[in-house]
C-alpha cells in the first residue's frame, strides 16, 4: 500500500515465478522492446486486510456477523483490495467495442460442445448465447513489436442468486496480438451455475452482468432463463 500511495511510483513490475528467462523478459519490458500484457493471478490486499482476517480461517465467503472479510476476488469486498485479480498495466491503450450479441446459431462443433456441457449440468435444453468483441490498440505504440493483451470476461450473478453467491467469477479469457482483433465468447448453462449449501450446482435465472477486463472496460447484460440465455446491448466504459 505504501508504494501505491507514493507519488514517485508510477508502476510496479511483479513477475511471480518467471523461470530462467526472467532476466531477459524483464529487460525487454523495461527497455520497451515488449509491452506488458500479463494479468495478476491473485489478489493483492490492502494492509488493513491482514488485521481483519484470521489466518486460521480458510472460508472463502465473508461473514458479516464476525467481520471476517472472506478470501479471493470472488467474495472479498473491493474496499479491501489494492490490486485485484486480473489487473495489469500496458504500454498500449486498448479500446473494446461490441460487435454482436444475443442468440446466434453456433457451428456444428460449438453446438456439440454446448450440448455436452448442458447435458452434464442437467440443462439439456439450454440454448447458449454468444458475445463478440473488437479489441483495438489505439494511440501511440510505446513499445517495439506487435501489441498484445489478455482479455478476461467475468460474470456477476443476479442479486437474488443463491445465498453466498460470489460477487463475480472469471468465465472466459483469451489473448490478442496485433492492432485489431475480433473475439467471440460463448456462454452455456455451466457458466450460470452456482453451488447451493448442499454443494449442488443450480442454474441461476435472472439478469447477469458480463464485464470485460479489470477494471471493467465493457459490460453487457445477460438474461438467463430455463431455456437459454440472451446477451443484450453492452454499456461501454472509457478506454484504459
């Protein structure tokens, strides 16, 4: 937290377990030969989180009665979070635009995969939906080589979902390279399943929210019913 609040610190390079090529990779990024495109694989919490969490308590869900804040990006309130799961900076500015949404006829392979997943979750009649995006590098390229970024799609359940539902969950992800790319993500019944207290996964009907990126760059409304899902027009956020 102290580095995040320091006016002289504009970015932090975190490499985790980078392997034997770490030195080369770090040098290429620092000298602008490559642009950072990774995303944090876990959450970095604010210092006060350590005072609120019992290290012997491993429950993921927060407990309002005891003040236990919970664990992981799926359950912890954002005010505890310094750098969230999926966050990452880049030398390139990216713009996200919706290309299409709703219910469309999938290819034969996509349809077979969707049916297999639906049958595995006892939702054989569920009709999947798709969400298409255009991802563009805008403005000046501040690194050599082709720009690249990771695209993360999160799903936030409706407010009346099963008790203990996560705030959101990572549903889809992909990587794009180049100035402009088009992506299509498919949502099936399994994407809208949440576990109840008995540990059984249930399809959660209602209005879900699809969020692109951390922080959210683009949003879409996904209406989920017993027979399928429909993606409605997205609300765009400023480029980041």
